[in-house]
């Protein structure tokens, strides 16, 4: 469940990046047709920034806490996507600069006042290991990667002759998906908060070899496998798996280069490959341990890999537990 929750957070970040990027390109288009004077353009956006900051401060003081307390984190995660659905549809129907300003202000102020606090709250049920490892991977690489892919896709769509109103309708659909992910995350967050040990207690497979050697493999997504692929495989003693992943990486790079695939689509293929490796990594590791003589002795619910050894003390003899504790990282 923790892996699905983390993937949901990553998809929510993708939604933020998608909406922001589409609005940015619409801003470029409207500024070009609205302003001929650079000074007037600078003055207008300075006023917009002032309005955004003022709304953000007022909302954080009077609305954010009340919304979260009364309606839960789901309200913080869905209010801006809902507004963006209407905003994109309004831009598709009108395309006026004033309409864009309203949508732009709502998006930026809403992100600072509602989305960002709600997004930070999502990490609170996680144990420190998952929180800091996954958060660093999601906040920057996922956001920037999605920003790049969406920008390439938008350029490709516009280059194919798709009109600006049609692109805004695509933006409304993206905002709807973003809101759906936010709603799901809010529900999962509420369930996690209602339990004693929510997302923090992931399940681990415990393996034993020779009566004294233990190793532990987490169920679900492996972030190290996703981020480091073949390097991760070699570090876990899976030499041939590492060579295989390195070969697949080279094939994907060569195939996309020779086929003349655009950078955006190449990034989509690479992202899909990384997600596949991340989802497959821990099952591969479990099978590798079994081939090396380990046997599965059970599954343990614990907040971290090291804590799984402590949980093991409830079902193993003292000598085995002492050996396991000595081996724990």
C-alpha cells in the first residue's frame, strides 16, 4: 500500500507540473498578442504578483487551517484542480487576457495557500526513511521531468496545428485527472491517519540462510532500483540482472535515437522503463536470495528495514535475533 501511496504523490506532482506548464505556454501566447510594450508587460505582471501574494497570505491565515480541519486534506488537494478545470474551459471559450489573469492568480495563490500545505501533510504518515528518500526523489526529479515532458508534448501538439482552445480543453482534462489523484490521496491519508501504524508499517519479507543469516526485502516499489537500475542490481549481488538492465538501457537509448523520436517521447519511454524496474526490483531481489540458499521464513510489518529485525524477535530464538541485529544496517 505504501508504494501505491508514494506513486500517488508522484502523480499528484506530475499534475501540478502539467497544469503549470500548460498555463505558462498560454501566458507566452497571450502576452505576445496583448502587449507591445515591455514596460507595460512588466508593470502588469508585477501587479499580478502582488495580488497573488496578498491572496496567499489572507488564505493561509483565514482559510487553509479551517478547510483542513473541517473537510480534511482532500479539500486542500482538490480545490485548485477543480478551479483549474473551470479556468481552462473559460480560457478555451474566451481566450481573453483578463480571463487568463484570473486563472493564473487562482492557480498560483491556490498552490501556495492550499496545494503546498496539503502536499506536505501527505508525508506525515510515512516513516523517516521513506519520507526523506522518496520526498527528495519526487519533489525535484519528478516535477522537473514532468515539466520537460509536458513542454515537449505541448510543442508537438501545437506544431501539429492543434488550436489554443483545444489545448486548453486538454488542460481541463489534465486538471480533472490531477483532482482525481488528489481526492484519492486524501482518502488514503485519512485512512492512514486513523490507524495505529499507517503507511509507516510497510511489509518486509524475511529470509534465513543457515539458521543465522538474515536478509530483508521490502514489498512493493524499490526507489533505489528505480533511480539507479543496473547499479542497484550489482550492489545487491545480481550481476546478470545488472548487465541485463544496462543492456536494456542502451537499447532504449539507441532505438529512440535511431527512430528519430522526439526528446519528450523518449523521456516518456525512459520513465516507463524506470517505473517497471522500480516495481520489479524487490521481487527480483527476493528470487535472487532464494537462489543463493536463503529461504523465506515469513513477512514482517515494520516502519523500516532495520526495524524488521526487531519485529523478528517475537518469533525467532534469541541467538538468531542477535545475529540478525548484528547484520542489520
